[in-house]
C-alpha cells in the first residue's frame, strides 16, 4: 500500500500560501523586504480597535519589522475558493503600507 500524505491542516495551508506570496514579493523588492519577518496570528490582539486582515509592526531597537496576517479574520471573510487570493491581496497591501512608511 502506498503512503498517502496526511491532509495539511488549514493553518499550515494558510501559512504555506502566505509564505509563498511573501517570498515572491521579497524576490521583487529585496531591499525593502530583506529584513522583514512575516508572521501569522489567529486573531488580532484584544486591544485592536477595528477588525484588520493584517498589520505592519515597524522595527524597534530589539525587533525587526514584522508583517502579521490574522488567519481567522481572513478565513471568515472568504470562501475556500477565495482564500488564497485574499491572502495574496493582504500580503500585498501590507507591503504597500510598509513601502509608504
């Protein structure tokens, strides 16, 4: 019997799509994104005032710039067929925000 790979968990699938999209953008703009970290949280912190798909956290003395995507928010605003394109859009939007800062 052939080994069948286990089905990828939704969170792992999300992370894979986000990482691939970020890598594609990083290859186009290495000077902007070389030191930027992509992270994924399930939901925004409770202190968030408005719902967000993602956020840019600028670098500080002890931390690199981070782009954070909020997985459950993105998934709740898309169908399974739309999810990957929404992830790509959110990553691109966050890079645009970073570009303007």
